[in-house]
């Protein structure tokens, strides 16, 4: 089976940007499961625009994006650099995509959120909020997980810890993982492919 | 003047049945109007908030313009609609509590829309995008977003209640101030003033003022807590 056959999301001649203004040209991609795609580039090079386009949140400026998965639960899910958590507890946020109680238990164990489940999300640290956002997305068993600025605001220890969760998520559900990050990814044993963007 | 106020306070303390019945009518009618404004206004506001920025701006402009409409203009419009020869004359709603509630709904609706729409537009884009990317659609998406702005919903409702409870024009024109049926605090005050019963008018005014102040205090306390 070729990459093209396995691809969950395929892009051709894609240019991404906002409200019709191009920001970056993107090499043709075949995003398949079980692989981490590392998107690099300077600030303003179009990393966020690419991830949001792949997630179906904004339309391509030119070219096309073919998806063999939904947008949303079970399909392509985008995680913001500063995740938006809805008012209330951690457990309420985990029910956002209406996953089964079994899935909620699974991600709470995976992301060590059990002690925090009844905490108000506004009282959580930034790192904890990122864990809740990732758990919330993983709970709906995404086919493609798009994580923006995955290293933003995290110290070295939290960064490594974050990537332990990410590697666990890949091993657990094997989604195609696309991450925009400035730093190298500490993901031993996980296949990584680079996508470098220039504005 | 002090003598009149003293008599007014005695009247309130004596528990005059008619006065309290009228206060109850005012409260029930205004509460119905606010509930109707919320039922209509929240889905409309959600639609506006999730439409294009241009549509949302037009929506806010319309809501602000409607909020500034004089109550007598709304009252007159409804009078012509509900009068026997009017297009809605067959409903026979003129001079009923329902007619007053409809008029007050028209007053309350733009306030609810303006306050809630402003709050929804202040939410970061990531709130709406998080719902889209997690596949939350339809009524579930609306309920998650509206829950985020519940302080604005409560303050919009309280503001709308104050406006409805204290208005005179609509209640007088489409209600008709019928004793035991459509008489409200404001129409009763106007009547007693015309009759020259200052003590009774002041007593009614004090009740009206107390409810309006209590509503606004409640709103202040609620918003301060958040």
C-alpha cells in the first residue's frame, strides 16, 4: 500500500492563508495514521493556517484538500495553542464531543486527569489546560490530530511530559498527528516527517 | 408632600388587596414578556453571532435601534394591528393581558439580543472553532455557546424585565387599564394621578420603584460575582 492509498487527508497544490490572502504554499501531503508530521517555519509562515485548513476550519486559498475522514469527532480535530476550555469542570469539557463514558475514563487515565476531573478549568495551570484539551480531542478517537504550537508556554519538563502524552496518544489510537512546533520533538520510536513552510 | 408619603407607606403596610393584586398582574405580565423574549431572542442571537461579521453588525444596529423605540409607538402599532378592523383583529387580543405581554416582549426582545449578542461576539474565535472541530452541531452547539455567556443572558433578562415592568405606553394603549383584568402598576399610577389621589399614586410608585431597584441590584450583584 502506498502513502497515497493510506492517506486520510491529501493535499494538492495547496496555498493556505486567511480571507483569501495567501500566506504559504504547501508541498503536496498524504497524511496517514501512525505518523507525526512536524510543521516548522518562522512566525507568520502559515503553520496555523495550514493546520486550520487541514482541519476544515478555514478554506484553502488555492488547491484542494481531500479528506477520507470527517471534520470533527472521529475525524480531523484541531487543538489551539491556547486551548479554549468551556466554563465548568474538567469532566464537563471531556464530554464536548459526546464520547462514551468508557472513552472518558480511558483519556482521564491516559492524561492523568482523574485527580483534576471535578476541578474548575479556570483554576488549572496552562500545562493542565493543554492536557485537558488533548484529552478532550483524543476522547473522540480522531483520525487526524492537529496540534498547534505544541511547545508554547511549556517548560522543558512539561514539554517532555507533553510529548509522552502525545506519543501515548499515537500508540493508543494511532491517529495521524500533525504538530506545529519550534523545538525538535522528543518522540523516540515514532516516525516523524518534516513539513517546512516559508511565508 | 411628606403627609402624602406617610399615607402612601401606611397604604402599603396595610396590605391593600387591590394594590397587591395589581402588582401581581404587572409582575406576571412582565415575567411572561421576558420569558418570551428569551425564547425568541436566544436562538436569533445565536444565529446572528454565528453569521458573517457584517450580518452580526446589522443585527446589533437593528437591536439598538429597536431598544430606543418609544413605548407609545409600539403600543400604537399593536393597537392598529389588534383593533377590530386591524389585520389581527380576529384574535380578539386587544385589551387583554396577552396584548400587554406581546407589547412588552417587543420592548424586551432588542435588549436581550443586544446584551447577549455583544457577549457572544466578545468570545474568542477559538470557542466557536473548538465546537466546530469537535463536531458539535445544531442545538448542542447553541447550548454550549450560550452557556458561556450566561451572565449576559441573566443581565439581559433583568434589564428587559426592568424596561417591561416600568413601561406605561404599551400597557395603557393595548391593555386599556381595565380593573381586575389589565390594570398594571403604571396604568394605575396614571389613573390615580388623574383622579388626584396622590397618596395612592405615590404608594404604587414606591412599589414600582422598589421592584425596579431590586432588579437592578440583583443584576449588579450577579455581575459583580462574575
